[in-house]
C-alpha cells in the first residue's frame, strides 16, 4: 500500500525559511510527478510546485523566486525549500505523487506551516 508522509512544517517568522520533505513508500516502481499543494483556512487547495522525474519544475506565481522544489528519485522523496516566507504562505501543505505508468495519485495527510511574528 502506497504511503505518503510529509515532515518539516512549523512556526516561522516572516522572512524566515523552512524546508518540507515528503517520502513515498509501499512497493513503488516509479513516480511520474511529485508536488506540493497548500490549503489555507476558508480557501481551496492550490498548487504550489510540481516536479517531473527528469527535474522539470513548475511553480505558482505567488512563490516563484522564493520556493524551490527538488526530488531524490532513489529515495522517492520530494523537498520544498521555502525562503522569504510571508504570512500569506500560512496553510496546510500537502504532498502529492502520481505514479508511473498507472498515473494513480496519492496524497499525504499534510503539514502545517504558520508564518507569524
């Protein structure tokens, strides 16, 4: 059974940094896409960043230049380095993976990121 687990959330002051990690396990052969989404209170879940197997990345406009996504294919792990954090980055951050070749998707349970002074 595929499991997806996030780690690294917490409380940080505006302008600070956090690094999120997400590890997938459970008989995985290959992962096509790994990504991060977030959901703030009262808002819809939104894309933050995704990365393909070869390293091609896509970012939401709101995080370009501040966040960086990377992945370690050997470890089935994806990271999100978040710099210059703003209060509006406060949300629950969810990891998503899409397997290859089935294209089945799986979500983690989320990790809270709070940016506040």
